[in-house]
C-alpha cells in the first residue's frame, strides 16, 4: 500500500493512501489524532472524504456522472425514475420480476393516512411547500414508528412523497386533494394529483410526463452534497429513516443548494423586468459587496461542465417545442450563459451552469409553480438519500458523524 509522509514540527508519520475504483486518491487520516494529537481543518469539507461509497461517481473535471456505474446520459435515455430509484437503493437495475414487484409496491403505498390530511389544514395558505414536506416526512415516523419496517418503510417513503408534495400544492391553492390512482405510473400519478380537479377528467400530457421523468432521474443522486451529507450525519446517530430524510429536505431548501432552482427563475424574471440588461447583473455577480450571485452558476465539484445541465438545456428546448410554448426566460438564460462563459471572471473561476440553471425553465413550462421547484428536486433526490442512508446504516464500521474543531474563542475567564 502506498503511503503519504506528513512532516509535523515534532514528528513525521506515514499515512495510508486509499485508491478508489476510478483511481481517485485519498490520504487516510482516521488515525491522525490518536497518533499525533493533530486534526485536519477543512472548512466547508472541500477536501474531506466523509465516507467510501459505491453509489455515485462524479468526475468534476470531465463532467462525468454515473449512478452505480451507469452514465447519467444512458439512464436518462432509457429508464424510468422508479427503475433508477431501484438501482440506487438496491445496487442493480431490476430484472422484469423485481421491476414489476417494486412498481406494484410503490403504487400501492401512495395513500397517506387520512389523519395526516388534518396536518395540512393547520398551515397558512402561503406556507412554503418545503416546510410542509419536511414536517410531513418527519410525521410519517409517527404513523410508522421508528421506521422499524426496514424495506417497507423505504417503499412507503418513495410512494408517499409525491402524494405529500401534491397535497401541499393543493393546500396552497385551496383546492380539494386528489387521491393517487393505482393504474398510473409514478410521474403521471403525481401530475394528476397536482392538476386534476374532482369535477373534470384529466389527461396527462406525455411530453410533460417524460420531462418529469427526466428531471427526476437527473436529480436522483449526487454523492456527498450538502443534503446527502446531512442525511448521513443525522442517520449516523441512528435516527430513523423518516427523521433522517426530513433533515435532507431541510438542507436542500437553502438557496445555495436545491433552493437555487427557485432563485434562478426569480433572477431571470428580475433581469427580464429590468429590460434584459445582462451586463448590469454580470457586474453585480462579480462585485463581492453586492450580495448577488449568478444563481444556477458554479459548483463545488463540476469545474468544466455539469452533464445534467447539458441534458437539460436541450430538454428545455424540446419540451417548450412539444408543448407549443415559448418562454422569454429561456432566451434570457441562454443569453446570460453565453455572456458568462465568455467573461474572464467566470472563466478564471471555472463557473458553469449547474443543474438548476435550466431545470426551472422546464418546471415552468410544465406549469409547476416556482415555490414547488425545490420540492420537485426533493422528490428526485429521495432515492439517493435513501441509498446513501442505507449504505451508511449497513456499514459494519459505521460510526456516529462527529467532526472536531479548532477552538478560537476566549481562554478561561471568571464571571467574578
Ligand atoms: N456567481 C458569482 N460568483 C460566484 C458564483 C456565482 N454563482 N459561484 C461562485 N462564485 C465565485 C465565488 O465568489 C468565489 O470567488 P473568489 O475566489 O474570488 O472568492 C469563487 O467563485 C469560488 O466560489 P465558492 O463560493 O468558494 O465555491 P463553493 O464551491 O463554495 O460554492 C456554490 C459552490 C455554492 C454552488 C456556488 O458556486 C454558488 O453559490 N452558486 C450559486 C448557487 C447555486 O446555483 N447553487 C446550486 C448548486 S448545484 C445544486 O445544489 C444542485
């Protein structure tokens, strides 16, 4: 085994080097403190591997994303979201029997307990649907205590999340809840729960269904991002499945993470209302004192391009064409991307559009309200969170996540 040599003021030690499947290299410092008394300091964890994982591979330099070894482009082109969910959670794509069994189970667990409907009544009409989603996911643990049913609870969660999401939308517009139907696929069922009203027939548009399927697959996992690390962090204390997932929802909500898709649309609208003056917004994005960032740009890992953004850019064009729509925000987004990619500031910092830059345009075309965008992201990310939580829970060497710190506060003092 290769080792790395670390020279400290008072000693020199050798640390094991770990090499991943794709030749990614890491220095194993797990015995560093015990051996030397030193810890590492890495604010924001940019250089810290928190686990070894066999779920998702990303090469940020080359714009590669694979789930369980399959390139995202292939999965997006040939699978349904539930097949990808199965792949992430169980490690392999399902054969025909397992696929039928999984789809059947997910379809039959879509109803939420009737008592849960009362919770929706208590929220103000303008409650953010991410707040409702987080609360409802935690609440599932009151109906299925401690997430003690293992695999069945995973099925329940995947099945019930779209129902909760659609109910939170119905609540916000004051319409009656539309119950799930067992003869519809996952995406169609969700769309119907969102848009149907009891007095009318509702036909799911195949273009919208396919776009939703694609979006969900592209969001399904992304290794140790902020929300996934949160899920692992909470789960590492052996908190139950539902509590751990609710923590993931909360982490995703922030505008630097999943909340960016809502912020992108708000930014594009602002630019449109301001006469489409890109230059002004580029200047603001470059000025650290402005507090303004180009939302949907930049990524901790992708430093070349985000493969998901590439797929979504062409999907945005296709969906709008298929639905016979045009959206001035898509033109603004493309214009802004062109200007940013030619700008020294963005080039030097290797800032490219991320998945959120174009996803919002497609959600808009589908009729999804802006406040629901991050909820859509959460629906997509759920299988990834579950897979990562399961991998952590099943790791015999798993320990509670408990980072250290370097204390820089005042020394001991006395109140007297
Ligand atoms: N607009 C303007 N400048 C930016 C942007 C941006 N969107 N993103 C990064 N920068 C600048 C930073 O100011 C910094 O400049 P400096 O080196 O002169 O100080 C440099 O680029 C590096 O940025 P960091 O913030 O250090 O990068 P980090 O990896 O910590 O953050 C993040 C990544 C949060 C995605 C950041 O790029 C960002 O805030 N983007 C906008 C929000 C966004 O789109 N989030 C979605 C991320 S994808 C996802 O979660 C699905």
